[in-house]
């Protein structure tokens, strides 16, 4: 009997060890995903709070493309302008470039228009974008506000699978969201955080079919609260 119990106990121990190891790894992975989600929410909240052409933190200068504005925590840490040399055709490209190695937060090149022509439609912002040594991230974004400046919808490329970072050649990127009937203002543009440079041209803002999936950050938020009893551990 003792000879049989040894392997049996050992087998149970292996099973239990495997179970707890797997469970621990699963919880660690879940915590990792939750932490990434929290970072996304925090970064998006910051952009929602600070980006807006109607409350620019820096005056428009002659270097900023006509019809566009600049916003960000400290826009003076960045240079925004038009480049006629990056494309062999000599076509104009807008750019954002950090001025030194320790710029504050981010800068955004943006535009705000009335949402009248887009209410009730699904809208896609797309552009050709090129990046050089972007240390953090860059990407397109759209935000819909109502007449009281309350945010109704917001989409950007902060998600790890969609963000632009490092050095990347020309690619077309897009952000898609639905414009609510209560929408009054449509804000859109290009944002870059920290050091590097990004260029943008061939910007398009157009209605698309419902077959095109939305990238609305607010629509992706959980519908219900989670971990109210704190039993799911920590981040």
C-alpha cells in the first residue's frame, strides 16, 4: 500500500503544482492586460482633457498649416510646420517634431469643424503617415463634442497594436467612429508624444459604411463595473 501511495501522492502534488502555476501565470497575464488597459485609459483621459482647438495652449504661428491649430501640454517643446522635401514630388506634408530630448508630454496638429454634415454617419479619418525615431507613440485621432463641449465619442491609435512608434515608412492609417445626432463639433488631427518626428499628407475625412469597424475608445469601455469585491487581485 505504501508503495502505491508514494506515486499517487506525488501525482497529486504535480497536478496541484501545475494547477497553481497555471493559475498564477493566467492571473499575471490578466494583470498585465489590465495594466495596459489602465495606461490606455489614463493616456486617453489626458488627451480628452487637453486636446482641443477651442482651448489651444499655444498661439498659431506662420509655420502652422492654414486652417490647423496646435495643442498639447507644452507645445513650445515641439515644432510644427510644412515640409516640401520629404516627398520626391514636392508635395506639401505637415509635420510634428520635438525640439529637444526632453519634451513635455505631447503635441497635436488639429482642426475643428462643425459636425452638421456628419451627424448620424460613420466617419473615417485617414492619412498617409511617416515616422522617424518616435520614442513613445504617434497616431491619428477624432473626437466628437456636443454644444457644451461634452465629449460624446473619441477614437485614437494609442492601442499597442495600432500606435505608430520608432521609424516607419509611409503607411495609410485610419480612425473610425460614429457621429451622434447630438454632435456639434468634430475635432481631428495627428498627435505625437515625446521625441521624434512624424509627417502627414493626403488627409481624408469621409463618411463610410457600417461595415467599417469603429475604433471609438469610449464605445470600447466596459458596460458594467468589475472586481467590486477586490477578489481578482491587483494590477
